[in-house]
């Protein structure tokens, strides 16, 4: 599902990418990359408010991933 999400993202199909990354997160909620990819899809879709919960969840999964702390600030 991550590969499908990446493919959709690269094709500019951000809603489809979000769906694939969400499905992948449901299967592997400890994979912080999936949260990051879904967040990037939200940003690319200009859906900034929806991205905030994804960034916060990702930071709980991988506390050392600094960029997750920066992205919510860009949403405001």
C-alpha cells in the first residue's frame, strides 16, 4: 500500500495517496514514514488542517523525527 501511495503521490493524485497511506497506517501504525507521506499528501493537496493530527501521531511513533514538529507550525 505504501508503494501505491507513493505512485499516486508522484502522479499528483493526492486524495488517492492519502487513502493508500491511511490503509497502510492501519496495518502498520508504528511506521512513521507512512505518517510523513500522508502528511506530505495533505500539504500537497493544500489540506493543512487535516495534516495536523497526522503530524502529531507521527511524532508519537518516532519522537526523534524532528521534521514532524516543524510541519504542524506550517499548518497554521
